[in-house]
C-alpha cells in the first residue's frame, strides 16, 4: 500500500511540475518574441548559464542580460516556436532536464536543452543550450566548412 501511495504522489508531483515547466518554457519563448526583457531575464536562475549556437557563446546571467538588453530595448526579439518537448525529472525532484525541438525563421530547426531548478520563487532556468542540429548525412560537409572558416579566420588575423 505504501508503494501505491508513493507512486500516486510521484505521479501527482510530476503532472503538476510538468505543467509548470511547460508554462515556464513557453513564457521564456514568448517573452523573447515580445522583447520583454524583464520577464525574459526573470525566468533565469541567479547562477544560470546560456549557451548560444556559436561555440564562443557561453554567458552567465549578467553577461546574457547585457547581450539581450540592446536588442530588446529596440523592440527586437526573436521567436523560437516549440515543435516537440521532452521533460525528465531528476531523482531529487528539484532539478528537471528538458530538450525541445524549435523552429526559428532565420535558423530553421533548432534544439533547446537544459536544466530547470525549483527555487523559492518557483522553477527557473539554470542552463539553456541553443543548438542547430546537423543531419548526419551532411555533418562531414558542415565540419569541413567550419574547418575552412576557422583556418581562414586564423590567417586573416595573422
């Protein structure tokens, strides 16, 4: 009987947390689309990290806020529309892993993944990683283009 009650509690927690997390991620994308700086940044945890599509884009919250602010202050946001989302609760129940396929008019299909943490102010994004998935069939070609780009960039700075 104890296992049944524990299982029901776990399912209840996950359903409620799952809805909260869905709403949080949807608000994150909506705030970006509306260039709503305060709401967007407030959804990030104090010690959050944002990883952008470029390998050099690793920002803590303060750095990411500084990057976002000029765009949003001009009313220039960005829209990533969720296509599919997966949420996994860690054993500690205070951390959630997620990944989502997204569509963006400039980048096409993208992937967002990361961690959410349950804080005293509700769920917050602890890490968000935005990437552009490369189909395996063209991965070799893409790698070669990147190698050429880096080689040419290195030569131009000599």
